[in-house]
């Protein structure tokens, strides 16, 4: 298992020297970090290729287009990828995070819709707009190293574990981790909190869940999912005192972190409810019963459909199956808890928590975005909950029967393709390059499902082909952000 250290922890009264630091990092972790950096360089290299007009015109321009913004109007153009610059990085949500970094919450009321931890970290590390994407990618890569170190069983061959790790880094939804957004820090703080549970160190869990709560406002869905899941386990062990104790220990840092954020907003604005006032005023977030399901994001549409048919709907069935399995299990003398250091229960608990979280996100989008699916793939895939689900799922499908995998795949593919092929002509008349996100996700999950049937050479060869395909899409989405085009999230 990967052995991490907290650099701030004193060792013999001094900071741990470099030699000891490297001795405590496993060989597998170093290989994973090398793979992460290699994939980042590959993404940057492919992006650079498409900046060359001759290469772009001979390849991507034949099947796709890029965007250009003129006087607040976004147009489709046939131009190569734009340059990576400080100015191009500050688009969409990145503009607000940058304002908070520079001016705190004193430049625009809209900034109160964004939690402060990421822009404050950005300010402290003195990295300009051009390179913050690299910092976020490194935070993301470290998160995946941590998750994969204790969520993937060690009885699998090293080459297979490394392929699963690499696959997690090239999913077509990872583009958000390259942006000046809070998702990378959001994922890292949660990964470190779970690592604290694995080490049976409550203070580590408390510290990083508190920071996690100060990163993004989606903490509400996390808290609700914890409460619902603990009620479910209460039905099994029926120990109410244990239920209350566990719930308090889990949610106390959540409540404290959220309180700190709202207190900071109060000190600066004079209102305890400033966040809610802003999101209602500028983002029109309010409860409503949707009359229809829509999605205005062209490039994000295919990924949202995949998320709906391959994640949201199937996990409901999987959760029910897991719930029945838990309820039918023999009663234990001691009620289970995530603070016991029991790795198997920690994995089971947060796997179930992730599935509830996916449904929480879906219901929020349906009822608080007027039925618009825009952002569904981002909020499901670009989160620590997905990567917990992803790595635990890898071990589950290794033991699943092939007919179950095929049945799930046929139903999901059929449902999603029916939607893709029958959307209104005003949204998207036919399958095109803009649906690459759907097919890239499909290819990635097919690879994951069938990996156990591949020998080492086939596994690595197919992963390289898949990596090139996915990275082209990642680079394409990244360019959309830099162009300030219609955002895919």
C-alpha cells in the first residue's frame, strides 16, 4: 500500500529529510506519478499539434470546428487551436476564482457563489493564470494515486493495476481538472480524508473534510448522502447510540467547514445568506418541476447521456442489490463504522455513498436547473465520489459473470443510442464529432469491463490507442474553454 506522509508532521523535531521522504514512497507510487506526468505531456503535445494550421487543416478540421468569441457572440470557425495564455485561462468560472484570488470578495457580487479554499490556495502558491492548470492536474494526479493505492486490491498484476490507474487519468471528463476550477482540490482533500480513515487517524479525516467543505458548495449533497446511508445501516444494526455517534463524527467537520465559509461571507457582506441570495439572483437556482428534459451544451450532451444511462440509472439497481446483500448478512456483535480502520467496510461504505451521491446530483440538476442536464457529467465524473466508485467497481467486475456485464452493456448502449439518434434536429441532427465524449466514455468502460480477458500485450496496446483517442477529445474540450466558447460543463 502506498505510504504517504504529512509533511507538516514533525519527525524527531525536524522536517523529514529528502532521503527518508523517498524511502517512504513506494515504487508503485513513483511509477504512477511518472505515468501521470507522461499523460500530461502527451495531452500538451497533442494540443500543440492542433495549434499548427497545416496539421489541424489536414486532420481535425475535416470533421470538427472550433469557436471564436466576438463582442459576446460565440461563432463556429475553422481555425486551429488557440494559444495557452493567462488571458485565455480566465474564462467562465475561472474568471470568478481569479477575482477572489486577487481581490477576495470585493470585486463583484457573483463571486459569493464560489467557496474560498481554492482561490486562497492559488493566491498562496504564487502561480499565475497560465500555469494553474498544471498545478490542478498535479493535485488531481496525486488524488488518483492515493485512491488507487488502497481501493484496488493488490492481488491483481501490477501491469493491470497501472492500466486501471492510467485509464482513470484519461477519461474524457478529466478536462475540468486542467482548468482553474476547484475540482482538483475538492478531490484531493477528500482523498486525504479517506486516507486518514484507512490509517485510523480521526484528526486527519477531520482536518481534510473540514477543508473539503470549504472548497465547493456541493457539500450539501454529500452531507445528505451520509445521513441517508447511516439511516440505512441503522436499519441493520439498530444501535441508535452508535448511529448518533458515527453521524456526529462524520458531519462535525462538514458543519464546521461550512460555517467558516458562511462566516467569512458574513464578515465581508453583512449577510449570513449571501451565497443563497447570489445563486438565486444570477444562476436562477430554485426548485421547480420540469416540464421537459433539455441540455444546451452540444459537446457535453453525449457525455451527459452516457452519465444518465451508464451511471445514474444502473447504480440505482446496483445500490438496491448491495442494500439487500447488506440487510441479509448475518448480524454482527459490533456495529460497523468507518472509524474502526476496517478497510473492507470503508470501501463498502463509500462505494454506497458514491451511488447515493450520483442520484443526489441527478435530482438536484433535474429539479433545480429546470430539467436541464447541462453539467451532469461534470458533477458525477469530476468528483472524488466517482473515483472511489471507479476503483471499487474494477474489483467488483473482475468477479462478475460475463453475462451480467453483457446484459448491462446492451441495455445501457441501446437506451443511450436511442436518445442520441432521436434528439430534436434543432439540438443535434445526427451523430457527429461532438458526440465523441459519449463514444470515448463507452470505449473506456468497455475496456475496463473486458480488461480481465486480455493478456498484458493486448491490454497495453489497446490502452495506448484509447489514450490517443481520449486525449484528442480532452484537448478539443480544453481548446473550447480557452476560446471562451460554449462550455461543455
